[in-house]
């Protein structure tokens, strides 16, 4: 992985990194609050060597104490022998090993000074142990350095700086604990983010989608939390970046199989809840606004949603036509002032797959293909049922909608295999519900444009479609005549 990849992981999994940071801070706070307060008291001991033939004593100044002696005195100062004498002197009732664990000793290089530091939960006890340690050590040095009876000791030790009563605790240190908690939390959070990234098999980029399917990616649709309430984005927010993405899909779709002027395309997905129905409805609107004759066919006979998305009645529709109860002309509904037509699902049948594979269904598709430039069929997901594959084999191709961060690579491969099994052509893919990016050039352009020209906000003026007027498909055997060619579209749709 490159540095850019690591940064992308941190940006994409920022919630995990933030969770690790917060966990580290909470842990540091809990440890700081629960740790017992420790107080330190220290003493300074001066070592002097006796000299002179007459027994006159004085400090040894020619050279400092040899390193071996310094290490020996340091070991003795923090050893169990001195700790045992301290325990007996203060009558602490603690074992010598425990007291020795509270004493630390060191020698100052180039000097004849030793320091002993005692750390304990009680500031008073720390001071008492430190003073007792100095007394016990000086006695031990005098005993060890006396060459013989009635002779002065060769080396003497004196406490030159007794212990002071500590006021502030030396442990815990909140600043250090919080700093360590932040660093460890960030490291743990990022490590968890890397692990999650390594284990994540979902599709998150258009390039990866194109590599896995071998089909071109026609566009990416950003996630919009308002879609469940207002699914027809291009109708209500015609200048949003999301609406512009549907126009890009429309343009790319028109360049696929340019020799065929009329197309029947099934819009499906690998698994449910990937946004195929809203994608189909918005795509149908932008195609119709470009002057094409469009019909939406609700072939999802298990959980139909297209009619509800468009605000139409679905009680009479495709199954009504297939069963012979009504004619195709009677089942078709006009939407948006005859902008496009819709063939709803009708009553949900017990045998959807058999109906969709019937000869009557083939006749309906043939008739719709004769009347319309674009027939868009909303089909169920490919993996749970075979309906979409059956319809795909009878159409000019399939458009596969893949949800960002949800559809896995295995599910995507299984979906494309289901289409290949029936020789259905995968025309392209749409990556839906991608994280919204304010760096979108279209978003930046129109945000700046609306700030300078408020008149551009709201509904665009009526514009004449460049392709000129078109005829409305016959209903009940009669033609309703020419449409005016003037539709409520925004300026971009007029191009």
C-alpha cells in the first residue's frame, strides 16, 4: 500500500479511528483515576575517604570514588540488608523485600554523592523510611569499612540532605497518561481500521466495479438521506449533483449499442436495498426530458415499488395484461403531464417466474419496443430469485445497480454469472449510495453560481426540446395527437 492508500483508509474508516482515540482517552482517564497516589522523599549521602598517617580525616579529593565502589554502595543502599534495618527501626511490620522495592538508589557521576528515593502511598511514611534508610546505610558503611578494632573507618558516609515531607504526588501523572492514551488509542484505532479494510470485501470504487464485471461503469450516485421521502431527485432538485449524475448515466447509456435506436433494458441488482428502483425512475425521467419516448415496466412481481415511487396506482398493470383481464393500452398510465408512461405490476401473482417467461410476456415486450424508444424494466434482485435473469434474456441488456460499501465481490460475481448463464448482456453498472463529496466540480460550480445569481434557484423555465415534437403512444386505439414539445425541464435538459 502507498501513503495515499493509508490516508484513504484513515479517511474512509475515520469512525473506527475516532473510536480508538476515545477509547484510549477513556482508558487513560480511568487508569489515572483508579491508580493510587504515590509520594516520593529523597536523601543525599556524602561519601568521604579517611587519609593521613595521624588519623586526620578529610575528603578524598584527588579522584572521585572508583566506579566499582559507587556501584557497590548503590546496591547496598537499595538492598534488603538496609531495608531490614529500616523495618526493625520503624517497626513497620512489612517484609524487607517490600521495603527494598520502595527504595531506589543512584550515584551522581564524577561526585561522591549518593541519592536514595523512597516512594510510598503515604507522604509521611515515605519521609520516615528515607531518613531511616540514611541512618541504616551510614551504620552499614562504618561497619564494613572499619579495618580492625580501635581503628577509624577508611570510608565514612553522612546524610547531608535529609528527606523533606512530600506535598505533591509523583504518580500518576495525568498529562503523561492522557498523552500515552491518545497515542495508543490512535494506534489501536488505525490498526483496527486497517484490519477492517483488509477484511472488507465490499465494492467501493467504480474502477473496482468495472474490473470485477468487465462492463463499463455508467455513473455513481451519491447517498442522499432525503431519498426515502423524496426519491425523484431529478424532479424536485434538478440542479443537484445527484441529478447531474443521472444525466451522465443517460448520456453514457445512449452511447452503448448506438446502432440500435430502441432499447429494452432491465434494471436490477445483486441483492435487495441497493437503490435500483429509484435509479430506474430518475433515469426514466431524464431520458424522457431529453425527448425520448420512455415506458417504465414494473416486472418486480414480488415486492413492486416503482409505482409507489412515481406516485401511481399499482392495482392494475402487467399481471392484468398477462392474464388477459385488461389490454395493454388500458393498463398503461401517464406520468408527469405525459412525460413518460408506466406499466405497474398489477396484482402480485403466485408464480412470477412463470409469468415472466411466458410467451404473452414476450409479446408485451415486443409491442412496447415498437411504441417506445426506451423500455426500462424494474426487476427483482438477481441472487434471491431468477426473475431478473429471465427478463434480461428477453431484453437488449441489463443495467446492474451496485450499492457502495454493501455489495460484496462474491455477490457481484454471482450476479454477473447469473446473467451470463442466460446469455443476458450486461450493458453497464451504476454505483449507488456513494459517500457524498463536496469536491464534486458540478457541486462547486452551481453552488458558486447560485450564490451570485439567486434567480437560478427553484424551478427552471420551460425550454423547448431540440428534438422537436413527438407523438404520444396510442391509447385505446386512438392517438392523442402531438405533444407541444415544451416540457418543464431545466436548461441543461434542453441540450
